[in-house]
């Protein structure tokens, strides 16, 4: 996947980071190949997800790393230059095209470059309902979370997109925006996204796939909002996967390929083009 010069992007483009929380790489690849996620697939370089390794095996650890500039790593021998990196002597993944900042995370680094930084949370680590739930959203100048954005809402992503549209509309045209959206729909429980599935039967790889199809039906609105003011650089990836009985494992925060292997893409959204 071609690496942009982030020193040309930062300060000129709006920036969007979407983490499809818990999305498995194999499910994402299958749905793209089968034409089941057309709105995402048309944005993927070559129509394909890039295979990468997650920086953590669960949401909190992975996002702490991501916000420090350690996005999922290409699943092939490196070194792999990073898009964002704190100024750090001896870093082997900081390159000429890397945006380097003097703060500990690129959220505050972008704020220092004049961006309005906004978080629209999804899973519990973004709910601000206790000290731990406030750490990640606390990195941003503005953060949003409601129960309707969370894992138990069958319409969580639609609600998150509606809030994103409000955020974009309220921002002065000249102000650059860094918007982060943590999409909770893939995370358990997701059984309600598959017609005919039941709470008693629980979540499966098939309900996980149905949740991604649900997200795809609405993500065009998010892309349209973020490209409505100027060109936007977007990163869409999973923070970690999850196991559905793979080798006897269920869930995440464990060391299994279904957890460590994630889909990743970055691309540009041009203003004036249909995003849906």
C-alpha cells in the first residue's frame, strides 16, 4: 500500500481514523471478495484489505499503541515506516514521510498543528463512566459517547455517524479536523445484526460478518461528511480480532492468529465525489 507523505497531509487535509473494533481479518477479506461490503471495498486500494498485525490483543492496549503512532504493522518483514511518530532517538520506523510530533501521542500532536481533535466512542473503554473509561477519550479536545453508541445498540453505528455529521457541520470551515470513530457494532453482542439469530444462540462468525455488512451500509455517510469541507486522509482498520471457537478459543485478549491478524487500509477521500 503506497505510503503518503504525512508532512504534506498534516495541516492541509482533514484526517479520519476509524477502528472497526474486534473485526477479524478473514471475515473482512471474505466479505470484500464476495461483494458484500461495496462501500468499503470501493475505497480499499485494489479493492483489498491489507493484512496487518495488531499492536495489542484488546481494545485498551491496542488503542494506547495506535494513538502513540503504532498503527497495525504490515504482516511481512520490515522495517515499516510509520505515518505518525513521536520524536524518539533511535526510532527505526520514523522516516522522511512520517509526521513527527513532540508530544506523547499523535492526537495532541495534531492538536498542536491546529487540528480540532474529536473522539466518537463506541465500546466501554470510551464511555467516560469511570476513570478507566475516560483515559482514551481524554486524549481529545472533544469527546462523545452515549449508550446508543455502545455495543448493546442495534443501531450504534448509525447513531455514531449522525453525531459525526453534527461535529463536521458545527466546525468552522477553516479549522482542520481530526475525527476518530471507534465502531462498536462488530464487538459482542452482535447476534442481532443477523436476521433469524437469537440471543440464546449467541454470537457467531456469521453474526460478526452481518455486523460488518451493517456498518458498510452506513459508512458512506461518514466518508461524505469528512470530505465535505476539503480532501480527507482516512485510515480504516481493526484494533484486534476475536475468536469464535478457533482452536478452542473464544474472545480476545489472548494470543491467537484470529486476534492478532487484522484488516487495514488507508486512502484519500476527495471532496465533491459521491461516497455512498
